[in-house]
C-alpha cells in the first residue's frame, strides 16, 4: 500500500468556495425546514457518523457555539499552523455554520422554502470590468 499526502483542491478560489457554501447551507436549511431525517439516527456514543449527526442536531443549543467552533478549527484541527491563512480558514468554516443558522431562521419566519433564482440573472454591466 502506498503512503503519502493527498491534496484535494476542490475550489480554485475563494469566490467559487463561497458560492458552493451558499448552496450547501441553503440545502441544509431547507432539509431542516422540511423535517427530513438525518443520514443515521443521532447518538453521542455511537459511530463517528452517529456522533456527527448528534452534533448536527444539537449544535444550535450550545451557548458560545461559534467561538467554540472557531477554536476547534483553529486549535484542535491545527489551522493555527498555517498562520493567517489558517485563521481565515477557521473563521470561514465557522461563518458557514452561522449562515446555515440564519437561513434556518429565515425559513421559519417565511414559513416556506425560497423560490430558486438563476445564479447570475441578467446581462453583465458593460461598465464593470469582468474577471477572466
């Protein structure tokens, strides 16, 4: 069996990554709003997947959850070793959960799933320089 590091470059830039996270958080919020069940029944002392589902179900009840999540990414997962890039990564990962929570609140207030819109409707403004 070969050993070594595998680098997974799934997003070429931050804009692409943020667009994906926006879609993922919307999908998660809609799933919660519609009352869909989790992948497996949540159990704190079960398999790693069952623990993940338990955390997913109970994360919203934890006081200071965003500070704890940031510190988890920064210290436990070791993002601090990457310096400012690690700090930014830990912060972004935390903000994804915050965005998910905000979308859950929005769906509860609206009482419905948002209408899907085209990701980039309309024509570009010719006065704005576009990126290649």
